[in-house]
C-alpha cells in the first residue's frame, strides 16, 4: 500500500510521506489496532526513510509475525495451491517453448524480455508466492483482522481463508469515517 | 510401485502381474489393512488389466480418499511449499533463458527437448505437484499408516508430516517377514 504509487497517493507523495499521512489518521482512532507483518515491515524499510518517520510508527503500527508453527490451514487449500501451481508450471513451459521457437527469427534481447514478462505473468500473478504474502494471510487470520493490501494474489487467498479485506483505494475514507464515528460517540 | 519397472519386478513382470503378486502375499496377513488413494487407483487402471486381476483386489486393497476438507496441515508447511516453489520458478526462468540464448546456434528440436527435460527437473522433481501426491500424504496421515511409494517428492513431504515410510525395494521382504511372524504367532 505504501509502495504502490496509485494507492499510496491518498496518504502522501512518497512512501515516507504516505506512512506519515497514515499515522496521523491512525493516531486519531485509539479504538483500532494496526498490525503489519514483520517481514513486510522489513521490506518497507527499503522504501521509507526511517529517520523521517515519527516514533509514533512503533506505537501505532505494530509489527508482528503470525505463529507460523502454531497455526494450521485446511488440507484442501494445500491441494488448491498444488493444483494451481501445476497449471502455471505447464503454462510456463509453453511460454518458454514459444520463446525458443521465436528466437531463430527475432531479436534475442527482445525475446528474452517478452519471455520474462510472460513467464512472470503465468507463474506469479494472482498467486501467493512469498513469505510476505503468507504472513499477511496468516496474521490477518490469527488476529481476525481486516486485511488491507493491493496484492490480488493475497486477496484471492485471503478469501479462501474467510478473511475480511478492504479495497485499498477506500482505506483513507475508511479511516476518516472511523474518526468521525469515534468523535460522535465521544460526544454522546 | 506397480508401475515403476525397477520396483515392481519384485512382485511381477507387468503391472497386472505385480498387482496379483502383491495380493497373494497381502492375503496371507489378515492383521494388516492395505489402502490406496482412490485417485492413485484411478491412475493405476490405465496400467493394469482389471479383468485379469482377481476380485480379492477390492477386499484386500481398499480404495479411500483422505478427508480433504476435514484434515488440516501446519501453516509452516504452507510456507515451505511456497518458498520451495518460488526458488524452482526462478530456476525455471533461468532454464528458459538459457534455451533461448542457445536457440540461435543449435538445432531447435534438440534445444526444446533439453529445455523440457531441464525445466521438468527444476520444477517437478522432489516436490509434491499433483492431487495424487497430496492424497498419498494426507491418507497416510489420516490413517497413521506406513507409506510405500517410489516418489521421492512424496517421501520428502511425508517426513515433514511425521509419516513413517518404507523403502519400496524392501516392501516384498517386509510382507514376507510379516507372514512368517504372523504364522509363528499362530503356532504359539
């Protein structure tokens, strides 16, 4: 969310500004707890200037890994993952064969670029393929939390686990609306 | 086991004969229950002549699927599978790139054959990649059974699940030894 330019724009121009923008809203809703997997946070550190982010970051946005060794998942999802990968692997093979067949005729560099793009699309898009992806899912599950992410593969899998998710483009509205609600409750 | 020529030779020359050979031994150990996942049995039907196999097959070798929707697996194994696949996918990409780079110089047909072999090795070997593989693991787990298979990917994953497995080349010895034991018990 803080890295994707189209979505973070709601909170700030750069990842660092977006993080600050988010924190200033989040600080106004003490009833909410915000979590980010430690693995995601570690990745985020490559994009934000940690010296420019206020110390509030660590009180408002908690870093936590899911209990990877304690949680479990239904066997049927293991099946789904294996089946999905199997189809993608076959597709990757066809992509590679096509590239080899084209190599005699076209420009090698261009063909390799196309190969990389098509291969990545076949094997990576719409699937969970990293520790960070899994952490998002299992942490949301463990905490029974509302998931906010721009990753469609994670969203697709979150649904299999019965995890609620929020359209990332509505996250700012969601926070502002919650601020308003918590203030009107306070007045009452 | 009944399909792999090197291993089935202990029981018979053809898959059908191997199945008969196995059944004649298995029938002498009434204390044992033998199970095969329904998905594996369906595959086996492509290799054996069902009309030549005695009706004992269905009383001695039970077909059963694991409860795919009832069983669960530790989250950490989900992570391991995703991590393993990620590395393999990257390797598959390098295999494909190498093939494209060689395509300008070599024989296209030969290069595609090498590509297929190397790609399959990178993405398929030593991993669980089918419903049949998963069924073997979850059925063995569900029944707390001793697993007999020649598939190294399945064995590797069975160990993660704490499933006991038997070297397939020792399966005949194992059965014969069990027959001897059960007879000597009967005499006592």
